C-alpha cells in the first residue's frame, strides 16, 4: 500500500467519529436554540463569546473526486460491492 493509500484508510477510520461529532454539535445547537432562542449569547471560561444564530446561507460543496469502499465488519451496507471488488481481482478476507 502506498503512503497516500494508507492516509486515505486512516482518514476513513476517523470518518464515523467525525460524523458523530457533527451530529452531536447540531443536536446541541438545536437544544440551545429551543432553550434560549436565536441571538442568545454566552461566554466560556476563557472569555470566548458564542452567539446562537440562524445561518444566512447554506454552503453546498460539489466534489471533484470521492471514494467508495466495501463494508466493514460492523456495517450493514457498503458503497462498493464485494462482487465488484472480487471481479477486479481483490481477495476478500474471511468473515466479510
């Protein structure tokens, strides 16, 4: 495996953790909005001031390149089929 391929594998392993972070962030923001409304401001112990706002626009990102992969042990589905991977000459590990 090349250095870049190894880096992609490591980043993919972090993907679920990052996804959970953003879900938790959205839930927390939503709860703060419900509790205090838009424009609520507060300050943390380091002096940083936060304000809950309604975003003025949505950012849409169009990717030029992406990846798909076969499923991991704990996943129900995958974006790349085992059959397609095998047809490309890859040997699949037992139990996957």
